């Protein structure tokens, strides 16, 4: 039987700063030069990167944002809730999973520069997903939210922001 601990051990997943476990599985060899990227990027970036990402019921991926689009792919376990505060300030919750008849999706793209967090749905033991980023992920493009600053921007979402921030 597939379990979170089996996946963590077999795939050699490591703790992720935003919560959960991850392992980079792909980083393109070719790069996009900084002068061909938007001004917000501080250097060259790989074309694309991909990771495995696992969250157990007792954990969450804290609100954060990156400078690239991030495509989430559902693999195994139970439903993952991805909470996105879109650039228009509207909070959207996407259900990643394999129950298409009940509104779940196998994939979803979080647009660049949107604040987002994720957590296993209620009663889910774990969610095992993948994330593909283009231009490729670099920690220089990663910003972990501070709850008080995010609440100041979006006071209407204070409850979920307070619950899904680590600082």
C-alpha cells in the first residue's frame, strides 16, 4: 500500500521551507538569459524545473509566491486544496485530485506572482503532487508570506492567511 512514509523514503524527499517534502526531479540544461526575462528576475533562469511534493494531513504549504507560473499535477493520495489569491485579489480554492465528477482536477496552473498555499483536504492522509515551473524555479524568486503583511493587503481572508502562514 502506498503511504506518505513510503514515498518520502523511496523517493528521498526532503523537508521544504514552505512545509511538506520535496525533491527536484528535473532542471533543464538550457537557460534563458536575464535580458530576455521580465525585469523582476535577478539573473538567468533554466527553461523549466519540476519537483515531487508531498503534504501529510498534519502539514501545509505556507502562503508564498514565485515569479513564474507553476503547474501542479496530482499523482497519488487524496485531495489537495490549493488556495490562490489571484492578482485581482479574489481567493480561489482548487481541488487537485482524481475525482473529476466532483470538481477535482489533475492539473492546475498558479499564475506568476499570486500568493498561494496548499493543504490536504479534510480526512486526507496525504497528497502527493508534482510542480513544474517555467521559467525554472530559483529560490531568489521565492517569497514566503508574513501573515500580518498579507492580512493588511487582504483583510477579508484573515482566517485562512493566519492558519496557513508560518511567520
